[in-house]
C-alpha cells in the first residue's frame, strides 16, 4: 500500500525515539529501541488507520467477502481459469456440507471458514440458527463446527438471501461469523468462542439481507438497527445503520450518521487523499423506511468514523442495484429508466447521466449460424420488442475505468439484453454487451454443448436428498430476480457466478467485449443439479467456491 501521512509521522516518531536513547549498542552502532516503542510504532505502521493491513499475509489470503483490499479484486498470478466439477477437472478437493448455505468463504493459510444452515433431521431447516465451520483449506477436512443462534427466522435457500448470507471475517488470529437472523460471534482458530453479540433484526418484509460485513482496523462493520434504549431509534419501524463493533469485545464503537436499506451492499473505497470511506444507499421495494432515498459517502477515517461526507438525494430510485465508486467517480444505476448516474466522489454532485440503452454495441449469439452478430451503435429501446437494462442486484464490479455487471433477463418484461454481461467505460461512455451461454451440458465422452437463450432450472436438493427451498423461484437459473454473488477479479480476469453453479471467466482487460473476452464457462457440478448463490474466494493460487451440497477447492 502507498505510504500514508500518518505512516510518515510514525516513522518520524520511531526515529526520534531512537535518538532519545542515552546509550548505543556497540555491536551495531545503532541506538537501541525499547520494545514497547518498537511494537507501538509497528502497530501503527501496519494498521495506520486504514481498512486493511499491508502485511503480506493479508494480501495472499481472502480474509473477508470483498477480499484483502475491500475491492473484490486482487493482483495475483496463476489463478485457475478453466475447471469442471462435473468432470473432476481442476478440482483439488471437495467436501460434502451437512446442510445448504449461501455465504462467502474466508481463507487464511491452512484455514477456511464458512457457514451453513442448521440441519433438521429428515426435513428442511428452519432457517433461524446457523452452523459455523472451520475446514483445512489444504485438504477440505472439517476441523470444528459450532452453532450460532438467531432470533428471526429466514426462508432457507431463499433466492435473495437467508441466515447464512453474511460471510465470515478473519485477521489470522480470530474469525468472526455472522448470522443474519441476529448474532455475531468471535472464535479463535481452535474453535473456542470468545464472545457472542445478539441483536433483533428489523422484520415485516421479505428476508433480503444483502449486506456483507467488513473488517476495518479493529472494527467489524455490520448492518443493524439502533439499540432499543437509543433515543435516536425510530419508534415504530426502525431503520438500519452501519454499526462498528470492537473485534476484541463485541461492544459497539460507533453507529453511522446515515441509514441504509437492508437490500443494499455498501462498497469500500478510498478518496483521493487515501482516506477510507463507504458508499451506502437507501430506497428499495416493500416500503423500506430509510430516508432520504439516495446514496451517502460515510467516512471511515480515524476520528471521523461514521460521519457523513455527502449525500446524493435524487428523490426517487432504489439502492438495491449496481453501485460502485473510485477516488474519482461514484456510480449508481437507476433501473427505472436504464441509466447510470455518475457522481463526483469528492462532493457527491451529479456529473452526468449515462444511458445504458442508447448507442451501445451488442454482440448476440445466433444459434442458427453458431456465431455472434454485432449490433453496433444500436439503441436497445428501439428494438422489437424494446429492451430495458436492469442490472442484477450488486452483481457488479469496477475494474480500472470499466464498470462491469450482469443484465437481468425476462422475456415477458422485455429486460436485457438477454443473458448478457455488460460494461461501461467511465471516461468515454462506451457501452458494450456480450451474450453468454446460460448453461452447458457435460456428458461423459461427449464434447460440451453450450445452451443459449433459454431459461434453465436448478435443483435445491441438499446433500441429504431433501429439497430445502420453500420458494420455487429459488429453482431458477439466477438470471432473473435473485441476489447473485458479487463478481471477483483475480490477476486480470473477472469471475461471474450464477445460481446454476455456472462461473464465467472473462478477460477484464479485453479491448473489445467480444467472444474472445469469454475465456471459459465453468461448473460447480452437473448443471441442473447444482445450486449456488455466492462469490468466489482466492488464496495462494486457488479458488474456493460452494454449492448447496459441497465446498470445492479449484486449482492445479
């Protein structure tokens, strides 16, 4: 990480403390430094008020949902590009899970952490308690497990989210597991629980908890309503806020000025001066109460944690879709009119509105010819039927100057372009779409058969043979109305995952978004029999992924 002003101040303090010492070690002719001073300065050098430590161990692991830098991307070489769990290709190991789950995977050296729903003998799980697991990341063996209680009841294997949706966090010494039904607990790496915090989630609406926790210095960031005895708590329909929790004790450190809807996934980033912040939003379906509708940039800098830097209040919109930001631009897609708002990160002022339908390049696949057709500089709103662009909820990532996302697809709603990945160039305004195969048939002894343009069904049967989903919409392919995992980028490639257990690997540096940019179509098992709703994790050249039935390590 680039040096920060505070790091420079700490370096100066270190030198001054050395020079103050009255005696010198004759062996090296350098001033001795008291251990307390050394470790104090070392702590500041590594932490430095930043969201993520600069230690190599942090970068080579996957300690939290958004990866070591909080950006869902890492610069690392050698990550797998092609695999097939159905054929056993590229699979290092796979481990059967006792029950379904849909949260991400945290990895630290020889340890892998994830959660599942609590199994119920002979029937679908109730979706209230979760089971936390630690696995050996080298072989996949489950080392220890524990039950994390919940207060609310979620729908198991819901195609939006369930109790297991929040991913674990780790700092290499401890791991924190979250239950969206109302708890977080700290464990050491041997499975001993250090503390448990419980809270009452907001209710009365569908269980759509899209928030992913973060580790910022010594604070865990979670989404919760204000405490019952907090005078600022809304009396009838409490709002949700960012709450910082001391990772060592579970006590509250601060609560954000501004609220966020539980459909929203805040995004970590840094301002031009290097200070950390969080982009969060309000506004969604089902009458969520948090106001004002729009975005807030919340400071995470030391001494200003939780303070609002600016608000963007368009008066309408839904903060459940594609949002991201860089030191220069903050982005928000308005799905009501197929537009992307481009804001100035420094002030929150609207710089321009980017159409996602006008003058776009659309490469669609023609099954009759087996080739792509380019519709250059076309207007999707003037197609027959006219198309609206509706990005999948938070299934987006900002890589360089390109904002990538998947497009929801439903024929009757005229959404699209059908089954496409899209990207927008933030400087030029160039918009491109590339159609992807929905799935792939992989039969023994036969070549792959890609399936184009047709909705598919996915099984929600767990490893015990029980169908655990009560909402049949969970058995779709993920291209319509579900919360897919956030894409992950590793070493110039970006990975998009769907409910079918399909993972698309694309060249994130492709000059043109054409068929050459699609590097592979991968599976988590036999398509149609595999269900997944999470992102990939990367550590030490391997990818970790999970399905309803198992967790898989992918590598050489």
